[in-house]
C-alpha cells in the first residue's frame, strides 16, 4: 500500500488483540520517526516513555477512563513535555548541535542568546504549553509511521495527567504527560469501528487556496 492507502486503512482502534505483540523492529522504526520529527528551534522539548509493564499499564488504565487499549495494546507510548524551558535545557541542545556539527558560528550563537533571553524568563506554564505542542507534532508523525508499518494505534487525551505523571515519576524528571498512544493490532471481530467508512470533510470544504 502507498502512504494514502495506509492512512485510509488506519483508524482509532477501539479493541486490540492483547496476545499479538508488535515486532520490536517496527516499534523502533516508529520511535525513530518520532525522534526525527521537527520541533520549534530544534529543541525537542519532550520525551517518549514506552510502557510495557502490565502492572503499570493497569494503573494507567484506572486513571484513563478504563480504556481497554491501554492494557490490550502491545506497547503504550507516553508523550511527556518539558515542564519548562531552562537555560540548561536550551544550552544542552545547542551544545549537542555544535558537537555533532563540529562547532558553531556567530549567527547560531546569536540565535542561542535570543532563545535564552526569551524562553527562561517566561511563565513555566506558557513554556510547558509550547513544549506540549511540539509533542503533538511527534504524535502526528507516530500515527503516520504506525500506519506505514501497518500497526494500529489510538491517540488518547482521556486520562488524568497529574495521576499519570505520579505513576511514571515524571515530576522528578522535569516532565509532564501530554498524550498517550497505544500500539497494537486490531481485533477485527470485536471492534465496532473497524468496518465503518472513514469520514472526513471533502477537500473543497477543508482546503482553501490563496493565489
């Protein structure tokens, strides 16, 4: 299948087969696609936690409206954004870039100084919200990558973020959960959504052009 066919194939899977495990090589390719996703200023202000521990996933299901995919999936991805932009975090990414590229330049260092003067003084909640929007870019890439691998997925916001943060110990890492993504395989015999036609607005009601 080409990419558009695979995007038509994917849907927000409601019932997964708990006994069917996604091969690790597919999971790694999905994670690598997320890692390569674009972010504002290239700061990558979020991390992905892969949860396979059954006991932990049962705890997460209890604070995620008891959605079955949390425990029935093969791998549960948690997208967690930085709780704030700090000078240390910004410098870490700029220093990494300089190390990998063999040094910086005046324009690049001026850009670093601009971000250091703009982000750390801002309110922490504003910075978290900005970082969370970057995590959603990664989520979008993950959905496409999973479809490309013919792995089912279900993006979810229906959970208690504070409770999830506590379960995973995210505050100690300076992270706050944003969204979760179960990966697995559909139970075609039990999922009420699997055979329903995908509905999207037609192009002429969705796309406008300015020429």
